[in-house]
C-alpha cells in the first residue's frame, strides 16, 4: 500500500459513497486508477466492507470485556459480533481483552448486552462507557 492508496482510503473513511471521479480529482489521478486501486484494496482484504455511520438518536457505548486467560478471544469476539446492536468487536491490549461498540435504542438495550456478556462463561469482568459525542476523522 502506497501513499495514493492511503489518500483514497482517507476519503472513503469519511464518506464511502464518494464518487470515484471526485476522489480522482482530489488525489490527482484518473477515475480508472481510483477504481482499480479500490478493487485491489477490496480483493487484498484491506477494505473489509463499506458501511454507514448513523445518527439514530440511539445510545452508543463501549462495553469492555475481560475474559479468562485460558480462553480463545477470537471465538468469543466472533460470537459477540453476531449480537444485535453490536457494531464492532475489537480485540485489544491492556486491562480488558475485548471492546464491544454498541448502538442500542436505549439504556435498557445497553444493559441487556452487558448482562448477556456477563452470562458468558468465559467472561470475568465488564466495564461500560457511554459514548457522549463522536466526530469522523
């Protein structure tokens, strides 16, 4: 991945619907080059998916999850990523092992996810942080 790829990715992170012609004009190359670069980034797995950021009025939170040291965190994170209202599951370093980024209709939905996480046999702790504001980079 070179500097042109990084510049294209920066634009797509802000708005994945940006037309390739606009990206090409901004980075100083042709639409065909942008299309080929994006196709290659997708086939190489650099771009995993195109997604939508929403302002739903929902409650967003980070649920930090600690699991037992003998547990395969990949399996736990894969399972939790399938839960409704979970947008992302990150495997992280530090005090906790996983972070769930959730977008629920209300605090009851957040609490239900916390309870569900705590019911998992591998989970030894949770810590929750409500997201008060977010800015796209």
